[in-house]
């Protein structure tokens, strides 16, 4: 046996990441609190997980798909990495054509949830691209870029190779168009965590900027089904020219309760291009197709049949009922928090409420106050970026009873 001092090398970019994912830290705090106070009933309004069961139309479709898998004549093995045609056609027909957006099947990529693709899209983009994010921001956008070495190092709670677009009460949560050129721009609207939105005019400014600067917008529309106001775009492709500069991520997780089932999709238009370092234009659609064919085996047949069912008349009606339930929760919580004297943002076009901490408390102090005094779990805003300090995110995905009780507890503080 020979001994070697040299070992396999790790990707040291992973060592730059905070030790734990935000929600892991929260879970540890809550478990410790539960162990110390086993008699108390905790209301969890932190992680954005749904609580309503899957719609009946989805369950029926899944049972039928399972039966097909048990029959030699209808059994399915490997499916297309890009998704089955039946689902891609339903997505185009129901999610985009009614909004005047024409797409090709080749532009729709079915996945196992939007988180995967938002985290993996960087695979096809150069490591030296400058990244811009709204702040606060969904942590996956930043962490996935840290992992590949695109962010530099952290200084004073900010990565020095990332450009932050602060979204605060002072600017009505509307990010300012950058003065310098940014290569990759992450936009999430309706926004996670603030629950705020961009109007058609404001989103149009970003598309104009991207077209003028050769930038790529990575647009996360996971919560578009919750939009209630008419002037808020459901898709970035409602904006003229966006097909030439934007990739859009969609999810069935919050739309149809698929957080445990796992299915979503990404739109990569054939018109969207990037260039090599020598200035040669390359189709991102072709690169993403190649990436998926190599590193992804496709979402399961059963989950894709389940997703197809949400576009049936029964499926649409049942999903609309669930979304209304959550948005009614948001309305109850928003009204109750405001009556209790809190400044609350969001909750109108999204199932998230962005609550200003009282009396100058920090995000984690506010988290501790609600946990220790009201047995309520939220998400500290600082976990979403520097501009999240002093806020707490609450979700409306709980039960109606929990929403009412949470507001009652808060009012007693």
C-alpha cells in the first residue's frame, strides 16, 4: 500500500457558502424550541410549502397513469428529457396562447420543479458573466452562482462580484435599472420574498435595458397564478422583444400544490442568444437542450400526466379554488397585521407578506419574538439578502384556522 499526501480536491467555491441553507437554520431553532416547550402548538408560517391536498383532477390522472405503468401495452420507460408532447402542448395552449404569446414545443422544457432549472441554468453561461439580483432575493439565485465561482467573495454581507438592486419601502420595492452593463439579471415577479410586483411599464424598462446591453434576463414567474391586478404581467413574454433576451421559469408547486410531486417547466425561446468570447452568437435553446439531454432524464410520466390534468376544466376550477383559499388567507393576515400596527407589504398578488419589524428590531430578533411569545414561525428577511434586514416573511399557505389564530396571537403581543 502506498500512502499519498495529495487527495482529491474539492470545489472550494462550496466552502464560501454559509454553513447551512437558511431554512435549515430555522428548522434547527424551531426543533430546539419544541424540545424545550413540548406543550406549545407552533404555527408555521415560514417555509412556503402548500397545505391543501392535490386537486381531484390531478389524483384521477395520477391513478390512471399508475395503472398504465402496470400494463405491458401502456408501460412507459425513459421519456423525452424535454418533456412529453402532451404536456408541452397543454402548457402552450393554456398558459401562453390566451395572453397572445406564441411558442414552439421546442421552447418548452419540462422539469422536476423550477428550483432545479433556476439553479442549473448557469451551466450554459460563462463563469465570468456579471450577475445582478434584486435584493432581497430567493437564495438559490445567489448560492448557485457561488457554487460555480461567479460571485467573488463576501464582504459586509454582499458578494463583491454581484450587483444588487435594492428593493425597499423607500423605492416602493421597484429595483432601479443599473447604470453599468450586467450580463445575467435575475428577476422574480411576483416576488419571493416580498410579495411585490412590477407593472407592465416597469418590466418593460428591464426588457429595453437587456436588449440595449445584450443582457440575459432570468425571469422566475413561479407565482404568476396568484396575480390579481390587471397591470401586472403574468409572463415576461407579454413585453415586446422579451423573447430575444429572456428565459422564463414556471412551477406547478405553488400553482397546483406540486411541492411534493415535483414538476415545472422552463421556456427558452429560440430567439434568445448569447455569444462566445470571440463574438460568435450561440442559441441558448440549443445549449439548454444539450445540457438537459446530458444531465437530466426528464420528469416522471406520472407527474407529467398529473400536470396535464390541471389544464382540464375540472383541474382549472379546482386549482382556482385552492389559489383563492391561499389569497383569502393572505387578505386575512394582511388586514389583521395592519390592525395590529404593523407595516405590511405584499399579500395582494402573491401568497407572501413582507412585514416590517417593530421598534427597530433585527430580522432574527423579530423571528425570536414571534416564536418565543406567540409560537409563530416566520422567515427572517436578512436570510434573503442585505435589504431584507428588519423584515420578516410570512406565508399564506397555512390553514385558514392557523391564519386566524396566528393573527389573534399577534394581536395579544
